[in-house]
């Protein structure tokens, strides 16, 4: 029994190190969300910080459409960051048996 606990503690420590590494990698990524066939693009970091917004001048004359395209581009970028986060965190916890429904980090 004691060996199992020690092994479990080692696995938990390794998983924690992997998760920290994954979080650092995520902080350094940038993703770009697009809308309107590329008429609007938004670049976010892995920490959901906006780095860049590009709006094609042809859509600026229609404020409502521009607003909708900016919102759609942001949502696209957020979805991409979330997908990258799930991928990295999934890799960080690989091999560690977690109960169903349990998510990391806690």
C-alpha cells in the first residue's frame, strides 16, 4: 500500500510539472480568429489578451456589420485558444487516471 501511495505522489508531481510547463507554453502562443472571410481578424494570446485587431476598410462604412464581424472574430479566436488549452492540458495529464468528470487544474 505504501508503495502505491509513493507512486501516486510521484505521478501527481510529474503531472503538476507537466501542467505548469503546458501553462507556460500556452501563455506564449498566439492565435488568430477570423470572420467575414478574413475581413476582420483578431489575434489573442493563450492568456486571452488581445494583441491585434485588423479590419478591412471596406466593412467600416457599415458599423453594425463591423461590430458583428469583430464579435465573431473574437469568438473564433477564443475557441481556438480553448482548443489549444484542452490539447496541452490533456497531454499534461496523460497517463494519470482521473475519475470521470474531474477536470484539471482543480
